[in-house]
């Protein structure tokens, strides 16, 4: 019997009559029965012609690993079906890219508190943001960009487009309004943001123009051409996300230039005084800034860029790299979004209701992720 073999016992009913054996004699552990093992050059052979093969153990382990992989694949397919994705890697891209945007907006949401906003802004910026024009636009930019960034990710869930067209429309119009107003206000404060360096200014202006133009083109093609609507809205959101990549580049590059140690940025004396908050320290470090009105001194002085030299040095390092980080991030995002749009050109061919579907789409059949791309 197989059960006796599995637990290391042999049934000797074939050698003796069951009636003539006691219960203890009928089942004897193999390890204590030398006669039960036959000597041979091959694998160990037990009575009943049962042979132990090590390869079967390896096959069993591989089967367990394959079962686990299949379970993970089933979970991924189920999530793709729930969210309405049809392409193999669409769910991964949504979690990576959409998750990065959502995470960044949620991480910066605490800046909607006025006190924390001042603390987290780069030192010296509120020399200008305290002025009414810049303060109002800065608050508008922070609030609307965070809220719009949180809502815009929902626009790229196919299940919402298929089952809640009204919600898709309302949320889409809301996102367009929030992002356009937020970028206009951001363009206003860019005159003084990060020292008002011309390379950073132009990067912000170009980004604002690109995003607003893409959003308006997407709105224009909502009912005229759904395929073009998809492309333009993808571009607008990708351009909106440039600041995330720029921030990562900035964090790395400011450490690099600090180690190099030969970079400087220009600061107005009143900006330096706003950071140091001490006139004696100001005059000691920057003798040119000696003035009877240090809080309103328009003279420019070079400030060493280094994250190892307190708030002033860190802010100077950010000013040096901010424009470069924005331009590099913009180029990266422009290239990647065009590659993605062209690589998914064949995914959407015709319109069913308000949703783009593949050319072989049959609305009478229930969608199954297994049959579509796995």
C-alpha cells in the first residue's frame, strides 16, 4: 500500500498470514529492517519495487515555484481586468508613472499648510513671496497643482472611461481648469523663483506653454477625434510631471557641485539678509552688502553653492542646478511620451461609444484579459 511506503513502513502480509502476525509485527520500520534494503550499484531499492529518484524532488520544487508564479500572474491579470487595461505592461506603467505623480502630490500636500509652506520652500524665496502678488500666485500654484495632480491619474483608468463616462468628463474638465490656472500662476512667480535665473525662467515658461497647449488641444479633440484627444492629454500630464524628474536630478546634482566646490550663484544683498537674519553676519561675510537698509539692498554678490554650508549654501546650490534640471527633465519626458504614443499607436483603432477599442473588439463579447494578451 502507498500509505505504508510514504511513512517508512512495509506491510509483510505477502510473507505471512495476517492472522498469524501481531499488529507490531505487521508493520516494521524500514530503518530497523536491514533485510528490506537490497544492495546494488544504483539507487536504493526497497521491497515492493519502490525506487527513490532525486530528480523527482527537483521536479516537485520547480512545480511549486511554477504554481506560485502562476498565482502572481493570475493576480496581475485580475488587477488588469479590474482597471480595464488590455496591454501587457499597461498596469505596470500606470502604477510606476501614475503612482509617482500621486505619491509626489500627496507628499507635498502638507505644504497646503501656510506655516509648513514657508518652512519647506527654498530659503530666500519668501523675500519675494511675502509680497502680495507673488504670495497669492504661489498659494494658488501649490493648491491647484496638488489637487489637479491627484485627480488627473483617474483619467487614465479605462474602467472609469467605460463605466462612468460622466465622471470621466467632469473630472477631466476639472483637471484641465486646475492645471491651466496652476501653471499660469506658476509662470508669474517664476520671475523670482530660485533667484529668477533666466535659464530657470525660460524652462518654466516653456513648460507652462507646452502643458496649456496640450491640455487645450486635448479638450478640442474630445468629440472631434478621440485618438488625438488621448495623445494630447497624455502629453499634458507627462509635461506636468516634469517637476518630479527635475527634483530627482536636482537632489543628485547639487551634491555633485558641492563636492566640486567651484560653483556660485548671484544673490541680492537683501535676499542674503533675509536668510541670515543678522546684519553683522551679513557684513562679515559680504562686505559689499554694508548698507543702512540691508532689507532693501539691490546689490548682487556671489554666494558659494554647497549643501555643507548651511541654509544659504544649500539654497545657492539649488539655484545653480534648477534650470539645468528642468531642461534635462523636459527633454527626457518629451522623448519618452512620444515613444510611448508611437509604440501604442496600434492599440486603439476605432471608437465604441466614448472609448477607443482595438480593431478586433467585439462589444457583444465579455472582455477577458487572458484571451487578449496573455
